[in-house]
C-alpha cells in the first residue's frame, strides 16, 4: 500500500462541497472587487523565488521543493503566488494595460515545513494581487476584500496591521535593530546571526524560543517611518476607521517574505492553534523592479484555504449542504429500469439533478437508497405506469403522492421548487 505523502491531504467526495463553498465565496468577492483570475504554472524557475521572495527567508532557505529538470534547469514548486503573479504581469506586458491591474488566483502552494494542524506541505491559497496603484485607498480596498471574504465565510478573525516602511526608513530602522541586537547576538541562533548581517528586520520573524525573548523588546518600526511612509500609513488607518474595519497596529508583524514594503497585515484567529494566521499580505512596491521590470507599486494578500476550513470547522460555521437529487426514478423490473434511465437522462439535459438505479437494486432497495441520497421526490415506473404514461411522484418529506404524466415530470418539478 502506497500512502499519501506527509503534509498533504486528499479531498474526499464527502468533503469537496466545503472546498467549493470557500472557493465560491472567493470568486464572489473577486467579482464585486473587479479582480480577474490568473493562473500560473505550479513550477517556475528557482531564480524567480530566490529574487522575489528573498534569500534570507525561511521559505527560500529551508522550505522550497527544488529539483533539476531533465534539461538541467533548476525548477521550484511555487511556495506562494505573488512572485509568479508578478512574473506573469511583466512577461505578458500587462504594464501597458489601464491601471490598476486587479487579479486573483486560487492555487496550490508547496513548502517543506514540519506538518502540524494548519501547516501542510501542499496547501491552497486564495490570493489577490493589485498592480499599479500607490494610493492608500488601494491598501484599504485590498484589506476590505480580505475582510469581506472572511465575513462571507462567517469566520471571526482579528486584523493586525503594520507598516514596515520603504528602503529609506528601513535603512535607519535596520541600524537601530543592529544596535539593539548586538549585545545579544552570541545568544541567538545561527540564522539570526546571518540575518543580522543581511537583513536584521527578518530577525523579528524568528521562531526560535531562544531568540523570541530578545525580539520582543526590539525597537518598533512604526517609530522609524519616514514622512511619506508615515502619511501613507495614517491614510490606510483612517480609511479603515472610517469604514468600520476594526484593526490593531502590531509593530511586530514583518511577514515571512522579503518583498514587502509599507503596509503589511494579517488576519489572525485564536481557534486553530499555533498556526493562527489565516490570511496575510501587504504592499510590495519594489518587487517588479527586483524582477527586472520598471518600478511599479503593488499590493495583495493570500488566505490559506486549509486554515480557513479548520477555523470554520472548529468554530462551527455552517457549510451549505451538498446538493441533493430532486428526483429518483426507480424501475420495477429490467424493462422499466431502462425507461427510468431514459427519463432520468432527459431530466438531466434540462438541468435537473436526477438519479436512477445503476446497481440492479430491488424497488424497496432503490427507495432506501433514494432516501439515503436525500432525494426530494421518488417516482416508480412499472409496466402499468408505462402503459398509462403516468407515474406516482412521492414527496419524501411528507409522503404525499401525485399522479404526473411521464412527459410532464420536468414541469411538475419546476412548479414545485
Ligand atoms: P504567507 O503569509 O506566506 O503569504 O501565506 C499566506 C497564507 O497562506 C497564510 O496566512 C496561511 O493561511 C497560508 N499558509 C502559508 N503556509 C502554509 C502552510 N504550510 N500550510 C497551510 N497554510 C499555509 C504569502 O504567501 C504571500 N504571497 C501573500 C501575499 C500576496 N502578499 C502579497 N500578495
């Protein structure tokens, strides 16, 4: 027996309606926010993530599924959607479209992490990426979209917001961080010592307990924002306040990916254990330039579908029931089973979810099975019904029966919604 790889999950027929519900909510949100779907390959050149996501991140350093293809090229399964979306934008010349370019995706992503509740090696994201606008209204719009999506799932989360500034203010902040961390460096992990040299901000994201006790007292980035970044952040906060989106500013949020600048945010829950961030995002005004294109501001987020599912299950959010057959057409014997089959196919061509016997069951067993499926109506076709051209249609919820012409079953079902 070959088992499923560690950190991956099957979606069973009894569970897929939950996935469809979350994806439908994602698509509905995307529709009203004017976001158009994009699809990028599952694998990309490794260089894209090295340059895009950043050499000092855990994602690039430890977690990528990288392999050499038969042509000797280094390829990586996408660990997230933003770098691929930016590549798509550049490569397809979308910079010449009217701005902003508003996109979304639903994609699998792959990270070689230690699996636990809400942390998988293959997971799925609903993400949005908006290219071309530096306005704080775009930040607010993207956050509203995330909030509206989460509301449509009826999950409760809290929004934590921060600004990590631009290159200018971050240089000063990095200096302050270096000054703060210098005396503790010998007690911190190897990765932090290397981050200290390359990207001190990333030290705030360290998950090692031994390092966390130092990071908690580090200076706050919000005290080092330059005038423009400060004004931008004030603008975002004002828009959120004015539109009744609750948030708290958490200066410790730096996000695990290097491309961010200015606004960053996370929607967090306490109900799903240690991996409580169900949705995270922010601005990445420097990414397109980093990937070789003209500079262009952009912002987005991604929500983890498995984490949302876990949150919905843990907090008892209702998933809509999977669709039930409107009618089950049973056949009494060999001959009438063929008739039942024909009628069923006809109803399906008219858009009715109908079922019939495929297992040579007795009429009694067919009734039982129809009940198990939750069919709304059952009709039994015997020789008499065939020669009369009419059947008794039984409503399963109250047992009432109506005689209906075989040719009028569709009309009957349409009238009795
Ligand atoms: P991220 O915070 O790395 O951001 O991931 C976004 C979401 O994906 C997380 O909040 C979480 O719900 C889910 N997620 C991440 N890793 C795992 C995992 N191993 N197992 C299950 N779920 C996971 C990004 O990926 C950015 N690309 C988001 C973004 C878009 N920023 C700007 N645009």
